[in-house]
């Protein structure tokens, strides 16, 4: 007798639920190629570009087409000071307008926080700056103190004194306005000026 062993594998009988657990075979899954990804990326970029175009178009409608160049602070201050002369017969409104004009001018020109500070606070800050000369600081302190007398102490100055206040304000604006930029300022003087002997 040859020695063969046979094993008998007994499979258990199927249960009633097992027939329901068997699912049908699914078809193959398609893996997108590189071209499909590229198409998706291009579609998203096209939508983003379209949204940006609509945003720019809408923004352009809201912004005025022609914006005028900003008026420099010294020009605006001079205009307000000239307009203040119409109130010279009314000392308090005249002095308030002239004082406020100088305070706003100094804030716009030098970034001093003059309008929202008291005269004492502003003059204290002014002492630490090198943007104004000592004589301009003294003149400005005198100007603001004289204006405060009219504004808060009910002092009624005569018209010559009001004109003096106006002249002091105009002088301060004239002395502190930015210097004009000369074309060709970096060139040597003999090249910037035309030859006189020709």
C-alpha cells in the first residue's frame, strides 16, 4: 500500500443570508489622464479670470473716470486764508477760521497732530521737532496764543490786529511750503544753464 493521505474538506452548508451578501462585479474604474486634470485646471483658471474681469469692470464704474490732482496743503491753506478775509469784520469767526487753517496745514504738511490738541499740548510737541526753525516756532506760538485770546477769552481785536494775524499765518505757510523741484537739478550748473556767449 502506498502511503497517500487524503484530506477531506467539508464546506459548511450555505446560509440563507449569504446569498444576499454577494454583490455583482463592478466594472473597471476609469483613472483620469493628465489631460483631464489639465482641462479642470484650465476651467478653474478661466472662471477666476472671468470673476476678476467682472470685479475690475464694476470697480471702474464706481471710481470716477477723471480724478483731479490733489491740491497741495500750502495751496489749500492759502485759499482758505484768502477766503477768511471776508470775515475780518467778525473777529471770532475770522480767528477760528485762520487758526484752524494753520492747524490743518501743519498736520497735512508735517504730520503734526495739531487740530485735535490744545495749544499747550501742540506747542510742547513742537519743541521737539526740527521741521520748523526756532523763529518759526516762536512766531507760531505767538500766533496760536493770540488766536486763543479771541476764541476763548472773548477778546475783541481791532481790524489792524486781525490783519496782522492773517499776515502771520500767510508768512508761516510761505516759509514752510515745499521747495519747487527744478528740472535737471542733479546736473552740474554749467550744463543746466545755457551758454551765454552763444
